[in-house]
C-alpha cells in the first residue's frame, strides 16, 4: 500500500526552514562569542525581532499556497523581487552603518537580510504547498 504523496514530502517541505533556523541559531552563538558592540547590539537584537516575525509569518505560507492553488495564477514560484529588495536594502543599511557608525542602521540591515532569506523560503514553500494542494484535488 503506497504512502500518501503529500505526507511523504511534508518533511522535505519544512527541512529548509529548519536548517535556516539552525543557521540563525549559529549566527546568534557566533554573535555571543564575539564580544563586540556590533554583535550584541545589532545582530542579537535583529535576531530577537526576526524569530517572532518569522513564526507569525508561517500562516502566510499556507495562505499563499492555498491562494495560488485556488487561483489561475501561473504555475511555478511567486515573484522574486521582494526577496531581492529586502536583501539589497539590508546590505545598503549595513553599508550605511560603516559610513555613519549608527547601530540602528546595522540592526535594520541585519533584520532585512534575515527577512530576505525568509521571503525566499516562503516563496519556495508556497509553491510546494500549492503543488500538494493541486495534486490532492486531482487525485
């Protein structure tokens, strides 16, 4: 008796997100090991803001997936420009920190870089979820 396809691939759906959270944890450990003002004030506070935002954003994945599965949206991934916009803005703010030495710029830049990667994960996960919903409706 074959297993249900969506159930088998569900761990693969969340594996990238779990690896990303492990990487954010590693960044936090490295920031704690480095006793500089930048690591404590900017990196750790950005991570402290990012984790609740990311957890609250998980329903966004389901909403995007269901919306794409129910609509006549073109198959494939959602647009990539929000990921690039957040990443470029984050790098610009980090560059601004090096020019003006304002920790607020570094904190916002680090937060935007974390959000950019999270948006890329949401983009991938919503496409996978939409594919699973469409496959379950067909079969």
